[in-house]
C-alpha cells in the first residue's frame, strides 16, 4: 500500500511540472508568433505617414524651383527668347536731381520698385499713369489674376497724353504690352528685356515754331529783323535753364516738360539767320536755325480805269405835232 500510494503520488507530483512546461510552451509559442505582427502594424504607419512626408520636400522645391506648368511669380530678366513672350521694359531715362517728380517715379518703375511707387507721395501732372505703373509692377511681382485685372483697370483710366510727355508715353507703352502679353500667354513666365532698351526719350531740340507775327506757323521759322516774335522750342525737354541765340542767352518761359518759349531778339547787323541752342541739366542736344526776314509788302496791281463819261446830249427834242394834224 505504501509503495502504491507513493507510486500513485509520483504522477500527481509531476502534474505541476507538466503544467509549467505547457505554460512555458504556450508562452514560447506566443513570443515566437508575436514578432510577425509588427510588420503589419509598421506597414500601416508608413502608409499613413507617407502623404505628409513629401510636403516639406514639395514646399522646399516650390520655393526654390517653381513648377513651370503653373503661373510663375515675377518676370525673368534676360534677352529675348525665340518664340517667348518678352516685355520691352521702360527704356533708360537719365534722371537728374533737378528733374521733376516724374523722373523719380520713372526710375522706380524701371527698377520695378513696387514698394517705392506705392509709398510715393509725389505730385505729378498725370497721376493716373503712376497708379497704373504701381498696379502693373505689383502684377508682375505676384502674377496673381486679381492683380492683373487691377492693372488692366488702372491702365484704362490713363487719359490721352500730349506728345511732349515722352516719359509717360513710354511708361504706358510698356505697361500695355505687359498686360497684353499676360492675357495672351496665361501661365507662361514673362521675360523682361531692359538691358538693351536704350533711351527712347533723348533730351533734344528738334526745331522751332513761330507763334505770332506775319510768319506764325510757317516753315522754316522766320521772324522780322527787329525780333519780338514769340518762338516755341520743339523736342523733348524736362527742364530748360536758358536759351542761346547765336551764343547769347535770352529769357525762356515754361514749366517742367514744357512747352518752353522765348522772344526772338533782333537780328545781328547784316545777319539773316541765327542758331538756337538749349542749356539744361542733363544736357540737351541739337540746334535749330531761326531765320530773319521782313515780310515783303504785296506788289500793287494795275489801277482799274473807269470808262469815259459820255458827253451830254445837246440835241434839241423834235417839235411836238398838234393834235389832229397829219405829220
């Protein structure tokens, strides 16, 4: 009995060990199977995180190298490209400290200094021109459709300009071209060609116009030998310091950009013409000839003759015939 009881007790005694072994086996199987789960979980995290990951790279790429398929902010500077839309930007207009406010604004636009144009408080003769200049400058910088629409509306408000306002005329030509090219080529980067534009507004005396006297408006310009006729300078002038007639200064009247006028002095002894030049800063090139000639009185024509008066009729009237008598 004792031995049987001990024999029966030994298998019972091994049960806890067996249970422990089984437990360890289950744990081992669980531990061995657990590493297979992370790849699935890890793949799910990568898929979720994948979309945000390119955003920083896309932002960096957009700021450094904008995609050519979309509208690009601001024009590129450079020479004309075959087949590409090129704006011939406002030409060089040499500015001077003595220039009126338009000279400062012209240079701001030529350099595409939009902030300088926007913040300017200068008074000008044609403010609508410089309002359109600031709007178009801004549209070139941002390339936003709303800014281009505003530029187009501002240009529509520019009035007609007199021929002597060369700077404003050239400015509006470039602005109109920029708006037209953007309209015709949406989404394409515009090129600005300013390097070889040259000076389309040279300060130059090109001629004279006599405003009063017997030869007013005639060509060539002619004044009496005694002088005194008012004469207007023709050409492009921003300012004029004085007018020289055969090297002698004469007073000049006018406001910035003209018109500029002077009174012709008497002719020098024996002279039939004089050379007119302009002194200004920056210099004004060119000369013009002023002729002196007194108007020739009209040659009288033949005096009309009156027909002779017929002599009076001295013949006596015929005698009267009495009534009832036979003649």
